[in-house]
C-alpha cells in the first residue's frame, strides 16, 4: 500500500474523488488511529502558488478548535504532491443523509444550524473564510455534533483572492452572489452558503443547482427560492442568510436568535412523499436568459472548479403543507369558500386570479424568471405577454416578476386537480413571503406597491396533446407593480 509522510501514513482505500482531488482512508502508524488524507489535484500551471497558499491556510485551519470543525492534523508535501491529513469522521455527509432520509424536521435542522454557525464563528474569529460550505462538506454523525470539513481550501481575510491564479474554487450553487461578482473575501460568503445548505436540509433539494454551471450561476444571481416545508423562525433564518445584498444579510447574532426560536418550537416532521427533480423552466425568451448567463460567465473570467462530493442533488421537494390562510378581501368570493381565515397576509395583495381557458387570463403560458420586467398588466382578459413586452428594469415598465413556480411538476401525467383553496393557499404563501422579505427592499412597500397571485384553473391543469407533445400548464405566478397603477422606473427586487 502507498505510504506518505516518511511512512507514517498508509493509504488504505479511496473514500471519494472530485475536482479538487482524492480523499483516502489512511492509518496513522505512529498513533495507531484512522485518519482521512486529502490528496490535492491542481493543474500543473497553478500548482506552485496554489500549493503554497493551501499549506499556509491549512496550517491556520489546523489551529481551529471547535467540535463542529473536522480537525487538520498534518500537512505533507512530497514530490510536488500536497496532502492534508484530517480527522476521520465515520458519518454520512448531509447530501447522503438527505438522499437517504428525505428533508430534515425543522427542530433537527435548527440543531444542525446551531452547530454549523458555531463552527463558522470560530473560523471567522480566527480570520478564516471556509469558501466551500455545502451539504457535501457537512458530516452528520448520529449522536455527536455535525462537523464542517474541507477547511484545506479556506482563505484568510488578508490574503489575495485565489482568482488571481485564474481559478475560483468551490461549488457554484453554494457561492454567494457577491462572490460570483468578484467581491472581496468576507464571512458573508460562508453565511450565504450556510443559508443555501440549510435550504437543502429542510427542503430536500438544492435551491440553485441547475443543469449546467452557467444556469446555476444565473439562478444564484437572479432567483429567490422560497422554503416550502419550513416556516416561522427557520424560514426567516434561511431567507435572511440568502439575502443577495451582504448589507441586508443576517448577522451571526440575529441568526443565533432565530435558531434559538426555531429550537423552541414543537417539532414537526415533513411529508415523506417526494417528487423527482425537475429542471427549472426555460425563459419565455431563451436568448434573453442565455445572454444573461453568457454575460455573467464572461464577467467572472474564471474557471469554476467543482469541489469534491458535488454529486447529484436529491429529488425535488414534495408538495408543501402550510398553515396559511388568505384574507377574504383578496380572494374572489365566487370561487373560494369564506371559511379561509387569515394568519399571515399583506394588504398589498390584490384579488387572486386564474389563468387557462375560461379563466381570468385565458392564456398565460410564458416561462419567466424572477426579476424579469414587463410592459404588461395582469388583469381579466389580458393576453399572454409577447416578446416585445419584455423590457429592461431601468426604464418604464408595468410589473416585475416576483416568482414563477410549478403547482405540480408531472406535466405530462393526468394528475387530479387539487382544491382551488390549496392552490391559492400555497401560491399566496409563496408570493407573500417574497414580497415581505428583503427580496423587495422598498420602503413602505405595502402602501406604494401591490402584488398579484395567479394560479391555474382546471382547464390549464389538464394534459393536452399538441404537435405530438403531451403538456399541461400548471404554473403559478407572482407579479409586483405600483399600487396607484403608474409605471415602475427601476427594479423592485434587490439586485
């Protein structure tokens, strides 16, 4: 068997492999204990400066003492190869755990959040940013504290950014927007990634992972995912950590307060039924979305090196169960029973509308992205917005897309239409959460803005065959515009 460190460590078997290298189970022959050894694999042209910096930063990480951090024991450089010797933790990663068991109950996820936040605080106090917080780098033992691993690629606050060597290390679905934009390294990178990791834990799927790197980056920069299976303090924690603007992101103190509130709640298990993963719908104008992705990728001018354990994401979240009701003043009384009473609402919400043949908007079939701006008003009898309705947000426009989502993702299958109350309940929850969150950083927004909720009717829900394809339209929509009906002149959602 292969040995390193002048024979001290014997590599027993491979544990995992990825873009950053190989992780081995090894034996420390001096102390007689199992250890994990990460063998770094770096392009030849980048090897020298990268290895030096990794060695320096891993030495710093090795001094971190926190039960939530996988310890770094040793650093070895032999024959131009670099090895990091770490604590061996016999536990599944968060990715593996969720794939096996499904979404975490809120209380369990809150305990996980507390442990990871404590680990990150210890790192940040030592001047270290992890840079690759993600489910694949979180070990979840059955009894002990969860552990954050892979500090070997961490970065000191004062060090020059690794992109000076032409590489951006990490997993795009867990990189904060300001990091993708080339911002300076800061603890905010890790806090945003913690929010994305917790979203994965409670929802059962990655909020931003898409079919390719460009689409994933675009999702990070433009979309506001909404928790469906969590609510209250846990949902506030996740959305607060995922704030695009670092200035609006939760502080560690506020995050800790929300975690404590979530821990004090009665535990509720999420539903066990799960749907298969479905790609995000394409934009109504494919060239528009593609051009944004190209611009983003060109602006980054980096090669994204996916970290180890990237793997495939678990299946998409199940249909949610909410404790949410709609105010009678916002729902057409002819279609929704008056028994629906309010728990959480916004006075800025206008009456719920339907789309589909015979509905308020007969044909609303365009796929849209959050933050897209339109010269088009959602009203009874309105036609589907065409390509010309899609305009820039820094000029006069009628509405902005808050969100678009599928009420059901099995678009080619005959699935019974759910109750209209349920559709309204779920979609209103989604739209209201976005509108009231930091995603819409507008002062006095409940007085100056209004938002629309649009759900499919039974005809839109039905599967139809057209040009040889079976398809249904089960999209739900949220739009926002001026309360007085005048034009918006700049983006409403945070950029």
